[in-house]
């Protein structure tokens, strides 16, 4: 047990990090671990909290994360919502005061594997400039959708920014330059330097479309959870401030509708079988690439930057020292 984190909570948090690595999303993987440990050590993350919820309506739960580990609070919220969705058909969990939750696909998939549809949204610090602007005013504000199909679930997970800030941090960690259309520096100029991009602003994806969707997520999450707006959000990229972003978890029981999972699976198979632009690259639907990368990584392993590997080794040394003194 490190910093009071129980084995159950540690398993949930570590599973989210490892799953991100397996799916080739290192921006949401082990590079988050050193900062997470620091937040536990400084009391910014509560090692035992799993969140407390109150139903403000029969189908709306307001959750105070009590500074708990983000994945722990999210999975506890999923359990509570799943109990109510059978009766209500659709339920919403609005979460505040929880730490960074990692990749949203994890929760969308967890719901879909239980036979439930899910929409997951979260906000972040001001990292993205508006369409036509150069100043960071919005979060990356990702959204994920999970839908059971009777076969492999449909899993869509995308940031409303061109990339996540975690991906830029990963490039800074490895020393690799970034494409010049990802971000601007503090002066508002395009940059290929990931270090300069960290203090600048990321572009919205799809120009005005990404900006509009990101703003919609920002407003919806803030309105439901009571979280801060992006310029005032702190705590997902630092180890100095309490996390005050918001999360929204929507669960829908497919049985409340008129479709069938088999009907969905058949349509997805038709998409996969449709004529590709490149004969060597068949059409994929969201979730296929993630599953393929995961299977490959389970066979061949994952790569971790040397600097991060040394940081993790140092953390293990600190853990051994703590156990010797307790």
C-alpha cells in the first residue's frame, strides 16, 4: 500500500494507465504516474475516496469526488448509475472534485461490456485556442461514446482539440518535434517545438467544428457538475493545485429503445466490408484500431521512453524506502 492507496484502488488506477499504453496512447499512460504519485504525497489526491453521490432527480446523480483518484471515482459512479438505469432508462452522473480520469474510452467500453450505451465527457485547463484566436481559452474537452453491438462494442474517443496536451508532453519527453499545425507558442505563432507548445495553445480539430463541439462540452459539463471554466481549471497537469475540472457520465439502457444489438453489428460489418480507398487498408470503425493495437502490444510489449523508465524506477525505490520505515 503506497500513500494509503488500497490494492483495489491501485488496481483500477494502474489498469487505466496500462490500458492506455497497450492502446498506443502514451499521453494517458505511465507518463502520468510520477505526477499522480506527487499529488498523493502532497494530499491533492485522496487515496481512499471513491466519491459520494446524491440524486438531485430520479435520473441525475451529483457526485463529489472528494479528491479521489479519477478512475476510482468514475468506476464507482458507473456502478451506482448502472443500478438506476434499469428503471430509468437513461441516467446522468455529474462529477466534480475528482482527479484526472485518463482515457475516456476505458469507461465507455466498461459500460458497453455491461450491455449499456455510454457518453463520457470531461474538461481540462485552458489548453485550446478558439477558432480564429491564438489564446488558450478552452479545455481539450474529450468525448467518448460506447455502444454494445452484440459483437465488439463501438468505441469512439476523441479530443475536441487537434491533439491532447498529454501527447505534446510525450513529444517533449521523447524530444520529437510536433507537426506545425498542432499548436502555437505564447506569441501565437505556429511551432514544432513541443516545449514551446506546452505554454502556448493547441488548435481545435476541424477548425470551427472542433471549436464548437469543444465549447459545447465545456458548457454542458460546467453546467451539470458546477466545475470551473477552462481558464480557472487546475490540477490535471500539475501537482500544486486541487483538480477542479468536471466529468459527465451518461448511461442509456438499449432496451429502452426499439433497436437490437444484432442490427448494429450487421451495419458495422457492412461498413468494414465497403470498398476502401486503399486496397491494402480495409475500412475500420471506431474501436477496431484500438483493439488491434492492444492485441499487438500484448504480444510484442510496449515501449517506454528512457527518461520515464528512470523516473518509474526511482519511484519504486521511494516505495521500498517507505515500506522499510512503516
